[in-house]
C-alpha cells in the first residue's frame, strides 16, 4: 500500500528549486489545490505529484522553468493545444514565466484529468 506523503514533502521540494522556479511552481500548486480539493499531494519520481484514484498531474523543474504535466494527458481535450510531449515524456505544459500561467485553463485541465480517473 502506498504511504500517504505529507504536504511538507512538497514544501521541501519547492525549497530546493531556484527562486524564479519556486514562484512558478507555487502558483501552479495553488491552482491545482484550488481546482480540486480532494487530491493527494506528494513527491514521487522527483516531481510534485497529485493523485485521485491514480496519478492525475505533476509539476517538475525543467531547464527553463517548470513542466506542468498530466499522466493521462493524451486523453485530455486540450483545446488550446498547450500540451507537448517528446522523447517519451508525459504530456506537459511548459511554464517559463507567470505569463504562461492561465489559471482557468489549468484548473479546467486538472478537473478533466480527475474525471478521467473517476471513470
């Protein structure tokens, strides 16, 4: 059985990021947490991950910012076509600045990913 991680693990993960990446990650985290209240938050695979009946989404540091990704991203509608995937990576949105963050769009994507896991 998977042991439930505490929020402090994600806090520790965030503290290890460079300051400019911390700001981006904290904003994405806030959006994830405010869009669906019952997600389990933990650190897995060197990423901040969110689970609900299985893995839903994650964010991780990248060279130029952070990746905000979805474990079942290929099944999401993604009307703005922001999800990218190459070389076997999970589908993700590249977040390089606060301007790349669309709160409503990100929240809709999280909710859609949760619905996929519920079905």
